[in-house]
C-alpha cells in the first residue's frame, strides 16, 4: 500500500468520528440508526487500514523484535 495516503485516511477518520459524536449528541429518538451503523463500519475499516500500514512500516529492533 502507498503510505503517502495515510494522512488522508487519518483526516477522513477524524471527520467520521466528529460526525458520529454529533449524531450521538442528538436525543435517542432523533438519532438515525442506519447512519450511525455506516459511520461506525467505515471508521472501523479505516482504522484497520491505518493500523495495518503502520505495522508494515514500523521499524523493529533486530535483537528483541520490539518497536522503535
């Protein structure tokens, strides 16, 4: 995966989180359940993508295998 797009994904994730928080601030009867499910699903998939790319590009210690 191209690592140059990680910042774009992180910005999109922040926007998704903000919109989800805004939706959660509404009263329970006014919340749109389908929108909230979609936001959570998109946020989880983006988070998985970001974490996967960061793990691939992380530098590890040659002795103990720990992350540097």
